[in-house]
C-alpha cells in the first residue's frame, strides 16, 4: 500500500487536474493600446512650484547696490545667524565673481557651492561686487541672492561686514553632508 507522503506532489497535482488544454490568448481585434500612465500629482506639484517661483521673482524687488542681502532657513538658530551677520564665522573659501557675466557667474557659483559642500566647508564668502560697473544695477548680487535661496545645501547667507567686503560680498553658511 502506498502512502501519500511517498508520492511526488507534482504527480498528485497532475492526476487531480486531469487533461489540460491551453487557452487561446490573442487580444480582441479592436483593442486600442492603453496610454502610458501619467504622474498627475507630480505634474501638478511641479506646476505649483514653478508658479510660486515665478510669483516670488515678480514680487521680490531686486536688490540695490547698497542693500543688504539676507536669508535664513527656519532651522538655523537666531544666535547662529547673528554670528554670521557679524562676520564671526571664518570663511573657509572664497569665490570672486568680479568680471564674470551672468551665465559665467551662475556656472561658477554652482560649481563653487558644490565643491565647498563636498569639502564640508561650513562658511564661504562670495564676492559679487556692488554693481557699480553695470550701470548701478547689481546684476550679480541679485543672481547670487536668487541662486543661494534655491539651494538645499545653503542654510543662511548675509551681506558681509564692511571689513570683509560689505554689501559687495556675502557670507554663506552651508549645511553638513
């Protein structure tokens, strides 16, 4: 007499099922291909972020030559920001944008901040000038202000004290990696 545990489970399954005929799996002739799914929420979020960014650009009056540039994330303690404003952090590296046009300055700034972050510098100085050579409109100052506000690795920045460049330079506090 044969015991069930001695028999092959696959053979038992085939014996229980019996003869099998495959199903013809051709799709109907009038079937249209389904469209690729869209990430609607991501598209909506991108559109909202873009419109918010455009609104901020419109609403924010450009900085003048003598204006102080200042930005602080909510996570930065007030005392730390106060020390940055007073120039009490030592700048570990410096980028001088004098003589660069806007396209060059943007590329140089992005590369400089990325390298400073990679080297784990805590504070850097960016010299952009006061805009006196560009018709009194500080194009580079406004460009630097706008780009630094967009970066996740920038915690805060403030115009440097007069001994470190005044309103023609910024001290930037960087996040740790």
